[in-house]
C-alpha cells in the first residue's frame, strides 16, 4: 500500500531545539466558581477532536530518546500518520548523521504504518526508530493485533494490495515480527553500507 506524500514534499525533518526536551503541557484554565464547589453537572467533558497533523508533527519532533538512541511516537491509526512517521524517521537519521538511509527508511516506515492501519484493532499505533548499532537502525510499528503479516510472493496474484512487505523485504537487511500478549511489533533493520 502506498500513501500520498502531499505536504511532505520537502523531505526535510522539522527543526527542533533538543531531542531530549519534552513538550510542556498547555496551561490549565482557572476553574469557575461552580467547578470549585464540585457541581457534578459541570464535570461532564466533551471528547476532544483528534489533533491536526501539524500538532502531531511538532509532538514527534520533541519525542525523548529512550535506552539506546531511540525515538518513538504514539499516533492515531490513520493513513495520515504515515507522514508523521516519515518525519520522525528523517529527524532521527539527520541527528545521527545517517542521511544515506533516509529514502529507504521512509519507504519502509510508510509500509509498516500502512499494514498497522489496515490490520490493527485499536485507534492508535506506536512508531519507533532506534539505533541498536553504530551503523544500523531499527524501525518498528507496534499495534494491538496479533495477526502476523505474511510476505506475498505469488506472481499470479492479481491483488493490488498486500505487496508492501515485498518492498520492505527488498529494502532492508532484515525484518520480522515480535509477538506480545496484547499485540505485536513489526520491525525492520537497515544498515549504512561500508565505504
């Protein structure tokens, strides 16, 4: 499956001040007199609309590294999340000086997100970008489905969908699935070619 890259043409990572500075939460409004008294009728809150794509990109750019150099972001299980995932990958690769992997890595993360959007159950997914070795990266998409993706290799199959893993298999050094009690992570590893 492929996604439109509309609004993602520049191919640049968003500018960030520091990868370790988390975004500060917005200030809370002052409670009204009725809220201070505990009026139960005023405690009902409307469910907020999902944040706009620009907000998601800004959040992705301020994700904190964890463990090995890594970035992760929880995103809505929607097709538009692929653009945010690509920007997260570009940001990490730029910070690590691994720009030579950007084109392949953004294609791979797009396909992994597409699979999660199509096959997961809950409204969110988690995208991870880590650097387990000095010359390698690991991309992952975590979702709440335990269905393991399979590589379609049947040349007689006329289906237009379901061929994204062929691309993942071609562009990566290795890929696979880690099953958890509650879901799975589909991961892929890419390495910088030795000069």
